[in-house]
């Protein structure tokens, strides 16, 4: 069995948990067999009105399946 991982950044104006959930939700639209994940750096940015946007770096691991030959 072989696993691969990708690093993505989820964002949210609600909070860090929501940013992580958004990352997994979006990744699951195109990545199959997601098996695990880990959260890395958490950052935020302020827009012009000083509203926070949370950003969570997420590493997602998934099982690689061979195509049928």
C-alpha cells in the first residue's frame, strides 16, 4: 500500500476549526481515499474593516490506487 499527501490551506471567517473543515471538504471533492490529516501552521489576516480571516495549513494523506492496466 502506498500513501500520498498534499498540503493545502483552508480559510474561514468563523474560526480555525471551520478553516480545517473547509480544507477537508474542498479536498474531498477531487481527492479520493482520504485517510488522515494533520494541522500545521495557523495564521490569520485582517481585511480593510479589521475582520479576521483564519487560515489553517492542512496536510491530507490518502491511499494511492493503481489504475487498471
